[in-house]
C-alpha cells in the first residue's frame, strides 16, 4: 500500500501479447539496486479469469485471511439489522462479503460464518440462500477453541466416544456452537441478546431449539427427545451468570466466548461466583476454554488474575497460542478426574492433541481446522511457564 513504489498493470506487448508490467509510480524514485515494492490494489478489480493463482487461492481460504481477502474484493451487503436487546443504543447487524457473513454488535465484530451457494440456486429469486458450512470457522481464535475442544474430546477417528455435552457461553454468530454440533457434540449455548439470536438463526443459518426456563427459574427444561437423529443444538436466552441458570445440567467442556458491545468480556463472567458455578457443572475430567486479549501490560495483568481465579475454581491452567495473533491467548482449565492423581499434564494433553491431529488429517474435510489442531499440539504450555 503506502510504501509501494510501483503498481502491477496490464500491458499489451507487441510480441508477447497481454502481459503484466511494473511501472514506477509518479513522484517515486527507484535507485539502481533498490527493491521494487509492488502495490496489488488493482487485484480486487480484476475479473475472475485474470486473477493470479496465489490471489485466487487467498480468496478461497476458509479462514480469517480468506475473509480479509474477500473484504477488499466483495462489496458489503447488509443481510440483517435490528436494535440490540441487551446493549443500549447498539445495532445488531450482519454484513455479507462474498461467502462470509459477519456479525456486528455496535462497532464490534462478534463472529462470522462461511456460506456456500447451493448448486443451481440464486438468492433473491425464491431459491434457497447460501448454506452454512459449520466446520469453516473463520476467526482464528474461535477455530483454536473449537479445534482444541474437538481434539480433547476425541471427535476424530473411526470410533469416537459418546457425544460430550458442550456449554457455549455467548452464541454470537453461532460459529463455535455450530462447529461443535457438526462434530458430534451435544451443545447448549447461552445468549442474552434476543437480536443476536435472531441474527444467528435468520442470517447465519444456525439451526437451534430454544430451551424453556423451568418453573421457579432453576435451570431449563431439556428439549423433547427426538426418536431419530442427534440431539439438536439448544440455546437458552439468558445470561449464563444468572443464579441457577444451569440448573442440574452437567457438561464435559465449556467455551467462554462472550463479549459486550465494547468488545470486552463482561466483568461478571470473570468473577469467582461464575467460575465456581462453572466448576460445579463441569464433570470430572472436563475442561473450560476462554479467549482473552493479551496485547498490553494491563491486559496481561488482567489475564494473569483471571488465570489464577480459573485455576482456583476449576484446576490446572494451560495456554494455547493463536497462530498469527500473538496478542490473543486461549486459556485451557482442566478439572481433575475422579481418580486421585488423574490431573491432565502438559505432556498428556500434547499427546492427545497430536493424536487427534493425525486422525483429523484423514477424517476432517477442513484443512484449516486440521492445521489448527497441529498448532495447538505444538503451542500448548502450562500457564505458570508463561506468567513471567
């Protein structure tokens, strides 16, 4: 962009025909021996047939880099808009860029989903809208959480164990919940903004059943049993930190992915009462994953305080790095198993992640998810090693 000294432009060569040439930008001087810094700002304007292969591959990535490539090429289209039911003066909006649909609450991105146009259909003419691809988790930090959760519950391989019950705090665009459900988990999500729920269902294509609060407010009634097929993805329209919100439910894993309209994790979801309640509903050997910002001295101090609370409430805390986003960390807190001395160690967790990566390489259709599991296996460290 700003440092470029020349653009790459189409040129009709008298012998070679249609080629690309490098032309020095007006007012820029390139001395002999200097590098040519080429601007690619023209690429989004090129027709598809003339796109360089490397750029076409970038556009087709089912990961965050693919979204940013589409952001420059595909004009935005608002597909959902409604006032937030939880954030004063904020608007919940879903904006489409090519195959990506991004949820905004106010000025903060809260999640995104990837969609494929179905063969022979065209939206707007009475045909089916683009279909959600649940395993294409766009934001890298969310894919890291999903990858670790799926790997540590052995969702890959010829004979996966019975479906674990996953708690998702903060539905957002529904990408984490939908991915875990597609991987065979039973999923219960909590979301307190009715407008976000409407956006997830109508714009992001996430199918779920709402749970009804029990009489007296102690938890939620389970969905009616389905004679055929897996348990549906279930959503509770409530703040997960409400007293007795979980009732008698029990979970094998929990994803903490809740943010307010300023992009901050709500303070009450980082306090002892919530974390102690979380520990009570996690089964022995279960675990919790939480995404945190770690990009400033203040953020690192807050992260350390939260990790200490998580360790006191749940168990040993480990760190997963988000590849390419060093200012994000995923905290993994493991509750001890029923047997004495059955706490997961760093080496044991790495072995489980590496084994899952090997199984996913032949079992998972999303390369980005497989690569993220590999990254989890190599980046996992115990929190005490990182505090300094």
